[in-house]
């Protein structure tokens, strides 16, 4: 059976490809070129392909990546949101355009990556489970995958720890180092510096929760919910960003208690598990590697609402809120509003 695996040039996808070949699959590697990488990156991928004994083909997705991921990232910040581009990239590039273009070249196939997550099939439906390595598991980034996509995907590393992957890499002479790649691949340096290059820095007001002007900013997009430092405001007590009003180009500050939220309204939701729209007790995560928190998922006048058992600090609109039922991803959505 043929498996097409997304290769990044890193240790995870390399070991995943090796394991698939060892299991008897007909493995074809693809490198989704989303940025103008240096020629050395291509050489490294070629070396890995020869080491494992699989062909690796380059598929250019730079145009799609620029439009779907980079420009979306800029637009979201411009509109006062804090996006997670990796979640969107998984859905639209790796498991979207990547699969489509690969199947145009090689025909219908299974698709694999080096993600640390597990897919289980039970009663003709597919379930996304946390990876074995609690420090590395990546199910948070995969909540947008549908049943159709899950039926075509394999995650060879889901039941392995990162240290086990390193050991396998050493045994098969795949070059690797223990420096993890950065979260946002298209940004070299600080996010704020990147945003300044793409969004005009319009001055605006910094106000308190009563609307009183207490300062001035050089661009609302430079602030994030929960931010405390770099506010250039002195009120004799710690102040935090509690809201960004992009429409009025205003940043709202409050005390820490004002940055605690009990409810989040979700948009652009996807539920991997069946939900009858009745109240359901689950656990939720508001950002990658954040601690799980108990919550209630419910519908309220046609809106998807997550009610936190314990008020949560700095819940940022634009981020992914992922819901878990024990170790399984129940579903998720993009945070639209908080209160």
C-alpha cells in the first residue's frame, strides 16, 4: 500500500518515513516548499531520502501558503485577533493542498506526517488521541481534521517519545539535533518586528475599563491579551491588556482580575466526536502546552459557548480552543469573543 509522507528535513518526519518503510509500505516523500529555502535545505532532504531509501519530490505551495497562511496571519492581527497559523497550515496546506497535489501526482494514497498524535478507528469512525509523549504531543494543532481526512492519515510517531525517536534516528544515521524548530516558520525574529513590516503603525488611545484615556500606542496590533510589560503607562499598580478594539484603534487595560474570563464564544468549529448540542462536561486548552481546564460546552441562542469552571487568564480571541474528552480530541473552534 502506498503512503505519501510530508518531509520537512527534520528528525520527526525522517523517522516516521523509516518506520513506515520498515512496516512494508510503499513510501513516497514529498517536501512542501512553502518558503524560498536555501539550496542546503534541499540537499539535506535529498540526503535523508537516500539514507532511508525513498524518493522525495518537491511540491511548490508558496503561492497558497502566502495567501492562506501568511496573509491571513497579518489580517487577523490587523483586526485585533491573535491567530495560530500552525493550526490553519495543518488543515489547508499539509492536509489540504498538500494531499490534493500529491494525489494528482501519485493517485489516491494514505498520507503521513511526523506529528505526535494517534488516530484510532472504532465502529467505522475515527478518533484523534493525544500522543504518548506528554511534552511533545501535538493533537492541539490537529483539531480541524475531519472524519474524511482522518481516514486517510497515519501518524507513525504517536506511540513514541521524542527520546525514542532520537534513538531510532541515531541507529539509521539520519542527521539530527535536539534544537526544536520555531513555532512560526515564516518569521525570523520577533513577531512584532514582522508585523511592523506589514501593518501601518497608526497611533491610538490606551484606555482603562471606564474609557478614560491613560496613554497612547503606536499600533493596536502590537499588543496581546494579558500583556503587562511594555505598555508605557504608569498608574502605580500592575495593568494588563484586557481587550483590543481594532475598529476604534484602542487598547483597553485593566487589573489582573479584569483579565480573567468565564466564557468564550467559538466560531469556525469542528467536532471530531459526535455532539448532540446538549451541555457536555469536557476539558479545554486555550493555547499549545497550556494546562487543561474543566469546562462545559453548550449552545446558547445558536452560539457555541464554552463556560470555564475556573476563570481563565488572558483568553485571546483568534486563538484555537481545543476540547478534550479524556485523551481524545472532542473538537474545537476559534475564540471569537470572551467575557
